[in-house]
């Protein structure tokens, strides 16, 4: 799968693992996949909050998938996670912006912060300003045109996670 990371289209190195799928590479393959395909799937898993401890016990690189109503303090072992994927349930839910900013500014999260779910082109620049650096754009939407969103506003007045100085301090 292709995603946008750091303003470029790249192959996704992580795989979303559902709660019913095994994490252990020695477990029998699921869904008819071969052993090698199963091992590739679980090398860098993204799991739900309920499975973070299990994933960290068996994998060096782990991501967690959280809903927008999650508080940063509720994410276990945040310092050990390589990725936090925040699920945007609908266009009008702005809690992901606040959660991303809290993770970066208050909790010092330096890993990949990814927006998943209902992610549209119109949200990319604002999500980036709140600390997101990776995006799973809605299925069927062209990633090339989504990249153009980052160039639409060359200057912003407000402070951002990337540059906490307001525009009058940047001159």
C-alpha cells in the first residue's frame, strides 16, 4: 500500500493487524497466506490499544491504532512505539488535530504520527501543522493530487508543531 510520509509518496512499511489475527510469526498462516507472506505481514504491526503489550513483547517495531477520543496518557509505552495511527471517523471530527498536537508538544512523541480513516486532501496541511507526518488518504483518491495540498498555503500566521514561532517572529 502507498501512503504519504514526509510530503512524499512511499510504500507503507507497517501492516494493520486486526484483533483476531495472530502476531506470532510461528503461528499457522491466516487467510490462506503462505508462511513467508505471514512473516512479512507481522514484521512491523499496527495493532489496537488492547494488543500493544502483546506486540511489544514479540516485536522490535510496533505501531498502535487509536480512536480520536483517546487521551495520550491512555497509550501504554508511548516512548517505545514507532508509530501512532489516529483513526479519523468522519470529516467533521476535529479531535485528531488536538490529539496529534498533544502527543507532539506535551508528551514528546517523536515517532511517526499517522492519520488514517476518513483522511481527505483538504485536511493534510492542517494535520501536518498539528504534528502529523504520515497519511493514509481515503481509498480511491489520487495521492499525487493530495501532495499538492502542501503547497497551497506557503505561509501561515499561527505557530505550528514544526515551527512554534508566529509569523511576526519568523521575519
